[in-house]
């Protein structure tokens, strides 16, 4: 492998589109449109710190807007432990659905 290819490989995301990500599937509470979004666990999370400077949790907030029907705002907030494992989730303006429900609605 050439030197430039090694550098490009090192700088490109690992694992393609999936990489260090988590897919979240929601349904709009107003019109029923299904939406998916990807949370990049390496870059999207905001750390919360203890008084000693250690990460106690990570939080991500996303506002999702559909593209087919009503354009209603769906607000999603996910909390992760220090190892970036999901520990809680909240949604306003919709409901969480499974991947299977999302794929069945397409």
C-alpha cells in the first residue's frame, strides 16, 4: 500500500457508514411519518463532567423534521454512560419505533 493510501485509510471513518454509530427510528406524533437518524458515537456526544473532571455521562440532542408531510419538529434526547452505552432516551413530538417498524412503513 502506498504512503498516501495509508494516510487516507487512517483518516477515513472506520466501517463505512455504520462505523461507531447508533440508528434511531421515530414516528411523527402528528402525521405518522417515519424518520431515521444516525448518532455518531465518536463525534455527536457532549460529555458532562463531575467536579473531579471525569466524564459522568454523554448527552446528544437532535431535532428531526420530516420531509414528506407536516414538517413537525420531533426532539430527541439520548443519554449515554461513560462507555457510550445508551442509558435513557426521551422524545417530544413523536414516538420511538423499532427498525422493523420503520422498514415496514417505507
